[in-house]
C-alpha cells in the first residue's frame, strides 16, 4: 500500500461541490501533490444542486479512495430500473436527476422514468458508482460510510462480508451503535452518514447543533449535515 504524507477525509457531500472545494483548499489539500490522498466516505449526490460538478471533480481527481454511501445505492438502482420509489423524493434523488438530465418524464401510471436518449450520462454515473468500494483500511484506520457490517470487527470479517451486509451497514447510523467503547480494538473507525450534531446526545458538553468533527473513543465522525449546515468537514491525518 502506498504511503501518503497526508490523508484528507470528507463525507456526505450531497451535491455541494463549491463547499467541498473551498473546504479542501482551506485544509491544504493539493490534488497535484502525489503525497496527498483524498478519501470520501460516500454520499456524493442528492439534496444539493451541484451534482454534475461533484461527479466531474471526483472523476478528474488522481489520488482518491471513493467509498459507497446509501445514496449511491438508491441512485444506482433507480438508474438501472427506472422505477421511482417514495424515498427518492424524500432523500433528494429526484433533484439529482433534474440536475443531470434537466426535465425528465415520469409516467404516473407506472412511476417510471424513461432514460431513452440519455444512456451516455446514465452509463457514466453508473460506472462511477460501481467503482466505489465498501470500505478502506490503513494501518491505523478503517473508513466506512455508516458503520461496520455485523461481526465486522476483524480485517478478515470485513473482507468476507457480503454485498448485502455492507449495504445494510451503509444505512446504519453511528449514533445508534456507538456506546462510548472503542468500535475496533486496534484501529480508529472513521464514518459519515449521520451528522455530527447527534454527538450532543453522547457528549453533553459539546455545543448543541455543532456540525464540527466528532472525535470519540476510537471513532471519528465526519458528516457535517452539509445540506442543513452548509459546512463540509475535512479530517486531515498524518498517521494513516
């Protein structure tokens, strides 16, 4: 595994490319520096209005590790099937489609979208999502979107976990799993998916509603709830 001088970690961009680039610039990330690695813990799209720009940004990035989030699962299934479900409206997936495709036709009789004539961009988005990974592991850290799969406390169990187990883990919120004890005995778990303002439920001394990074016992949460806070956290690691 290549060693990097600095690892920059973001999560839950949700279609906010300008905020992402400004946050990375402020943190000192240099995409042309081979010693810098960017890790994103998933949820690139939905809710924001710069989804196409987010795709372009990550496509052109040389040193990157892209994890899959639950929003990628939703978007991929919709693009593959054309079938619209209620959560596509609630979670902002329909806003992403409008951002990429402009006005689209929904058949009210079948709740489907016809992507005829738009296969190039559909294939491009699907290829991007299919190249994302379930998790990433270094000497000192394990990076996931939501949480570990059941019994995923060892390197071997993480490698052998099924695709369904990892998809379920992407929907699991850290605030429902974290007890104050280390999630992993020998490494720090880094995740997103649920915003850090939940950390006040665990640490009463933390300012209520804070979107800043949450650092617990063997756990670091990155998700700033960007769609509400208009903030993107960047975790910078020099011991990854």
